[in-house]
């Protein structure tokens, strides 16, 4: 169960206070704005990425890092360091969440933006309701068999099937309220998110009410359902190799140990190592899914036996490293 403290932590993690003068606040943190690119209703402040050295081993020369003047969202297009303005303050000044809040408040919070606020701004569109899923049905047995999934696991993860297009429907929901944001449509070697531009990096695919000892983080939603089908509890998916700060905060609030089960390819391994370097010092114990001797790129490609042993053999990075 999620305790009230966790709920407050998550709410705090979710809100996005932005200073009145974003460029000034960057300057006070020692991040110099080198260029400003003006957009329709906001500017992007370009600077050298403060996380580049830690993430890539090389300092950023370009500048690859930009912060939006209105939303405070930042992103490095090269090393993928990204998050809310408050994350930047936390990282750059070594503050805890509350201190970072206070620091921003001292520099004039002009808006506390929540997820809803941002979504509306980025995607002016109708709000989805559960009725949007009415055209879909529970996945049929042949589809379940082809992926080693159980009907029970699909029900637990709310997975549906589009009988017309023969595609999986993987709902994407608000991690606080469960409200439907959209879904991922997945066929053979194909997937698409609906609606386009859905903020999937601000949520996780999985049972948001779950909390327990050990969680498992995968890239693909169907792999999380597969894990559950094999009796592995607490499986979540990040919708890709890049795991956002928000996603890590959401998962950290739900477990004490995290098994990183990102894909066994260059992007997955790079992301895994970064997450370890970044989150181990923040008190999250992490193990790596054990791919040794298993010729598969992800959990979905493994036999039942291999998947169970990869999970059971999850290891701390200082041993059994490949
Ligand atoms: Zn960078």
C-alpha cells in the first residue's frame, strides 16, 4: 500500500515550480545562457549541458542543453539529460526536493505547473474517457499464446486488443489518478502512440497501485505483462530505453530494490548504466537483469525458463558483469 507520506512525496515530485526569471535562475546556478531561441510564446535558453561530463565522460561544447522559459522543462539532445526545472535545481545545487522548492520560491515562482496544465498546453484536444476503449476487447487466446501472456496478466495491466487491426492496445494513464491519457497501439514491428505527443515519459506502464520490495523496470509494455504472466510482481515499463526523472521518481516511491531490465542492446545498456550512476547515490538499490548466456535482446524474446532465470539471477553491477 502507498502510505500518505509517499503520496505527498509523489505530489511534490509531480508539481513543477518555475522561477519568474528562468535565465536569471540558470545564471545563479552557474549555467550560462549562450544563446536564446525565441518561439511563439516562449524562449529556449541554450547552454552547455551540466550533466554531460557525468553522462558521457566528455564536457559539452556545443551547447546541447536547452531550458524552456515558460515551462522550465530542460533537455540535452545529446545525452538526454532532461526533467523539470526543480530537478535541475536539485541536481545542480545538490538540494533535496524541499530545498529546491524553497530556492525556486525565493527566485519568484510564477507558476506551479502540474501535468494537466502542461498537457493541455502541448496538446489542445478533447479529454479521453474510458469510452474511447470501448472498441477494443480482451486479447484472444492465439494472440496471448504468441507472446506467452496470460489473460489474467492482460486484465491486471488493462491490456486490450484491436480486433480490426489485430493490434495490442496498451493504455497509458496518469500515474496519480489512473485517468486515461491514451494508449500505445502495437502490431508486429510497429507501434504508435495515441494521441500523438502523449506524455508517456511522465508515467509508467504498470499497476500504479502496486508497491512492494522489488520492482522490475522494462522498456516495452508487453514485456511487463509477460513478466507478470510468469509470476514476477511489480513489473513496469518505461515505453523505451530512455527513462525519465519522473519515471524513476514514480518507481522509487514504490519499491526498495529495482531490477533494471532494459534491453540488452547499446541504448538499453547505456541507459541502465546511467540510471545506476544517477540513482544509486539517491538511495535506490538496483540490480541488473541477468542476460548472461541468454541470446535475447529483451524479456519478450526469452523462453519462460530463460526469463525466470534472468530475473532470479539479477545481480548487482559489481559482479557478473558482462
Ligand atoms: Zn548532456
